[in-house]
C-alpha cells in the first residue's frame, strides 16, 4: 500500500477520500466486479473508507482485526448492506475486540473467532482461518 512499509509517502492516500479513490482505481485496473474485500490489520485504513463509501460495489467484506474502526460512528456502519465476516484471533487482546465492538454495527455481519490465534490469525492458524473464510464465501450469492 502506498505510504506503508518501504514504499515512499504518497500524497494521494493522505486522506480517506484519497484512499477510496486509490482502492477504486486498483479494482478497476484489475477488472474486478463486486469482489470480496479481505482486510487485515493496517489495510483497514483503505478498506473501511471504501466499504462506507462504495460498499455496494462489493460482494462481501472480511475485516481481520483492522485498524481504524473507531474512526467511524455506529450510524455509519449501520448504513452498510455489504455481507461481512468479522474475523479475529481469540488471543488478539487489542485490535480484535476493538474492531468487533465497532463492526458489530454492520447489519449483515457474522463473527468468527479463530481459536488459539493472535492478531495475525491467518498465520497462527491458517487452516481454521481458511475454513471460516471459505464458509463465508460459499454462502455469498
């Protein structure tokens, strides 16, 4: 993601609106129509504003203890109709519960806690993570 890791700072993603435009551009360039957006940790800074602005363009949303959930009021989340699987490791003592507290206001959500997994539950327990993810994907229309 621009501005994260070893990538240089990018002015275009300095605002939530810029991050929505960036992600929108990436999805268009990839030719993706109604994708399922999977958003672990720091990618929440991109995925959450996109969900709130353009959630109708997604077939589903899978936040995995993303950052930035407290930046939005419950009323904003309640307006989103995108099917969502809230995923987190049950040993994630900070971001997992914090994200769940905010994201549970999404009207069409399910919750899956990956047992004996920390923040990066997809690395700690990949089989359990994938089982939850695939179960969600199969139930989407």
